[in-house]
C-alpha cells in the first residue's frame, strides 16, 4: 500500500528521485503510447470514421444513384500496391454523378487526370475542371500519384454570401487498393470510395494525433521540468535536474491513466492533459521542496490505554470459635 501511495502523494514520491533516468524516459514514452491506443483503435475501423462523415465519407456511403457505371468500369481504373493509379485508357475523363443523400440532391464530380502531377491545396478544382459550385456537391480528383477532395462552403464577401471551394484533403494513395472494374454499379463504387477515404483519414488522423501526444506528453513537460529546476535548484530540497525529471515521470502516471480511460469515450481529453499535469506537478514539487530531504511523514502514535486498577473484592472472613470439651 505504501508503494502505491508513492505514485500519488508528493513526499512519498521522493523515493524515486534517484532512479535511473532511463526509466523516467520509458515512462514518458509509455504514457504517449497509452494516450494513442484508444484513438488508434477507434480510427482503424472505417465504419467509425464514416459515422462522423470525415472527408465526406458518409455522403459517399449513403448516396444512392442510377448513374450508368459502365463508362467508368470499362476503363479498368485501379489503385494497386504501388500506390499509383493505373488504367487501360489514361486520357482525361470526368463524370458527374447525380445522387440522393438524405433526401437531398447531391452532385459528385469524379475526375481522372493522369497529367495532373503536382498537388496544390490552393487550386480550385471546380474552376479548373469547369464544374458549377453547388452547396451539395464535391469534386474528387484521381491523379496518377495522389487524390484530392474538395467541396463548397459559404463565405461572406463584400457583404454578399457566395459559395467558394474548400480543400478537405489531398494525399497519396498509401495502402488504398481499389479495383474500379470489380464493382457492379455506381452505388458500390461510391461505397468503395467511402471506405478508401475512411482508411486514409484514419491513418492521417492517427499520425497527427501521435505527433500531438508526443509534443504534449514529452516535449512540453520537458520545458516545464527545466523551468522548475532552474527556479528551485538553489533553494529547494532537491537540486539536480535528474531528480526533477524523475519526479515528473512519476507524476505523469496518474494523469495518463485517467486520460487513457476517458479517451475511449472522449478523445479530446488529450487537450486538457498538459494542464492537469502542470497543475499536479507544480503541487508535487512545491510539497517536496517545502520539507527537508530527510523529512519523513510519521503517523501519530495511537494513544496507549491507561491500565485500569484491578478491583479487589473484599471477602469477609468469619472465624468460628471451637470449644473443646
């Protein structure tokens, strides 16, 4: 029990101040890994991504259309393991698929352009390929080595509302394997697009989340530790940088476990992790430096019960007089 308390109570944490700094580094790395696990598990499943409509995946997945898919299927478009688009016919092609999403007309502009080799998030694909900007629409460009997805958003320009393009995502195909000739109709094709975008979104989101976690759990605490060491090294009971780093590693365990549990339901908890850790670590360092290094918390001794006087019962002795005859 005393060992478990040393992960919570500052004065008991001091036992770890001289441990190898390698263990402290491992603790911070493991804390980062734990923070990532819930998000990685959730975003590795395309169905979970589609529910949030990330990259318009739900729009693609829910869309219904009677568009004749033969025009796309006959060209044998495919994204192979080389993460590159191939086809029997590599000439420029574009298709306008009129669909229904949530009882609303929706236009999917699908473009196959093998000559477009340079991705630029500032390019207006609507303008480049001559598509009309409509509120319920999107442009999905399949270039040879990357894809790009845009839709429209409403902005106020000179006190007048107008539709402008918005780049949602552009990326390499990574491990996306699609054989467009294997789908029977456009509805299956749009479902496959939704799954592809969901996988790519999951990979991108997890990568970005990993970098964020590493910054918030490893880099920012290091800055705080350095500041605390510089402030207290001459007047605190602990003086070495190693001691401050080791204490910080132990201090991060409880906030990390709490964040790990909450992240399964609310991934944004990581945004508050650093604040919680900073407050807790400041409290821990303040408490440790407030007492001499050889100070030990001792529980007050239990009062000893005073001995109760023994009650002696008085026995009346009756003497019998015997008469000898």
